[in-house]
């Protein structure tokens, strides 16, 4: 029985790590949005950093602080969820769906 080439597996793991890290850098440049009620939009990047919040004038005119706060939270949560889903999908393409602790 031939021996296992452990160096091959190490090279493959290093290659995979490099690809994943490169894709994470690309995702950091993407903008992903979440929207709440058409009045608040949150923009995050592909690594879940909040980049912007846009509030429609109608939300400000309502004079309902609690509603505006809820809309902001909902928009940010949706954007974060969309971003996590995008990252998971992109990293699974690279790893072939294999979960790699600390990387995917």
C-alpha cells in the first residue's frame, strides 16, 4: 500500500487558505443592502461591516422615534443576514462545501 503524501495535503490546504482569504478581501469591497419598509436602507460589505444607513424623508416626518429605531434595526439586521449568506455561498464555492474551522 503506497504511503500518504502528507505534503500534498498541506499544499492543498495552503492553496485553499490563500483562495479563501483572497475572496474575503474581494467581499470586503462589495456593498450589500437591507431594507425596512422602503424607508430605511442599511448598506454593509461582504464581511459584515456597516457602511451606510439611508433614511427616507417620510420616516423622519412621521415623528415616531420608536418606529424609526425599529426600521433601522430591521434594515441593519437584514443587510447583515444578506451579507452572511453571500459570504457563506462564496466560500462554499471555494471549499466545495467543506466546513473549515477558522476559514469558512
